[in-house]
C-alpha cells in the first residue's frame, strides 16, 4: 500500500511535564499525516521524552504503532509488534496489534447477552462466540485525534462516538482514550466513556510486547500480582469459577520464565494452546495497583503494568503463526509477542458473579492503565 507523507503538522510541542531541566523539554509531541492508497487520511502522533523513549500512535484503531525503549547498554528497540506503514493496518488482517479493542474486549459466550430483560445478539466472529467487539470493532475504525496539554505534559486523546446499535450493542457510546508519555518513562492510558442507553463495555489496549525487539518471548520473565485466575471451557469462555493458581502453570506470583511451563499438560493450557487466560488481580484498594512485571534478561528491558481494572488477560501470542510480516521484515512466528490486557473479566455480561461491565446513562466509565518501561 502506498503511503504519502502529507505534512508535518504542528511543530514540536515542547510542554512542561514533571521535573524538567531548564531549556530541555521533558516530552515532545508532533503530528504528521499519511494517506492510504484509497485516499483515507490517518494522523500519526509521536511522543518523545528526554530519556530517548518514543511512542507513536494513530487515529486508525487508536493503535500504538511503536514504542522505542533503550536496553541496558542504551540501544533502542521497538518493544511492540506491528507494521512499519500505518496504512498497512487498514488491510484488516492485523490480530489487533496495538489497538484499543471494544466495545467489549475479549469474549462474550454464545455471542449474546441479556441486559434489563432484553437479549442482544452479537456477531459470532470466534466460533460460536463474540470476540473483541465483533466484525468491525474499535480497532478497525477511525478515531479523532487531539493534542491535549495538562500538568502531566502533552498527550494525545483519541475520541469517538460509537453509534447506537453498532455491532449489535445498545446505546451511543462517547469515548475518549488518552495516551500520555511521562518523563519517568510511563505510558499512561486513560479511558473515559458515557452512554445514552444502558450498555456493556470493556475497553483494553492490545499491544503485543517483545522486550528484546525480536525473536520469541519464551525467555521473558513474568510476575503477575494474582492469586486466582478464571478457568475457561474449550472455546475460551470462563466457567465462572475463580480458581487458585496454587500448584498450576498459572502461578506467576514469583517472576517465572514464560517458557518454563508453557508446554504443560494442564487441561487449561490445552484449551488456551498456551497462556490465554484472565487473571484476577490482587488489589490493595480501589485505585491503581500493580498488575504485572515483565523482564527480558538478555536486553535488561523491563515493563511494569499498573491498573485500576480487576483483571488482566495474559495472551502468549499462540495464534501468531508466521503468516504476517511486520516491522523491518520480521516474520511474526508463534509467540513472537505477548499481550497484557488490563480489563474486566471475559463474558461478564453473562456471569452475574463477575465485576459488572454495565454502563448506564449518567454514569462515567473511567479506568487507567500505566505501562512503565525501564531497564536493569
Ligand atoms: C487475544 C485473545 C486471543 C486471540 C487474540 C487475537 O486478546 O485472548 O484468544 O483472540 O486476542 O488473535
């Protein structure tokens, strides 16, 4: 697909963010635009901080295109999977690389739910189930991009109203997803939404991480702040049980190599073809709490995930199969990347014992997830 660089709109915005050396902006934000072969315009935003990190995101799918992070020797690598050309994503075969997924991220069993006595049928786009918002979820639509300046520094806010009935969901849903890069190497994702009719909602960020920037993620070490997880049936719909991780391959309470138990005979690992489950986060209160820590021993890069959400889907890239060629000609093979999707639990609209995903008029959906990159 041919991509034209239209213009470098708006010179670098140098705004104060956190502690700042005089004369040296802590975080910069620039915007450029590209058009795809069909003439569709996509705006791309680039955030850079004084530590040398760079995050790029675009209006299509509110997708995070890249996140460049130094290793322990200071060498930069892009730690998220995707394509070099922003227009390439419009082809529609991306497995949600970097996107905001919704209206309901993750699965809804039998592709239907009942709310206030009315049943809503949804697209069955994952066997008999509904996945990641349907045939054309929030990852495959154009959002509006807007540069925001607040006390935390410059951010890019993506806004969109999902029309009443879109993909079968009730209510016009007005959303705002903001990406902020801080001088402390955090990528803050703020979600906000309101509706004009009762609806269900579960928004998440679907970046695939590989802290080495290449190869597979089996040698990454993961810690998850969770004593329980939600076991699934063979179609990956939770049974409703909150099971202990004790004595299972799901116990990541201590940092553990992802590859160590991924080949386990545990029936849950067969259903997921590896890790593809929701962990019930151990929370210390209502606010932001530590969910996950990822470490790549070779490069020294680390990633910490904190969230206000009750759950985290750890997906070990089991469906990546070498059919997609991504950045720099890299072929994305089995387990080239992993997702840490902060969220409500899968199939909550059909599971009364799970935390609610219902949003009603007059209420505001507000969640926050912080990805912090580092090295050791
Ligand atoms: C994940 C999900 C996987 C798979 C993947 C996309 O979020 O847990 O089962 O659907 O997205 O390929």
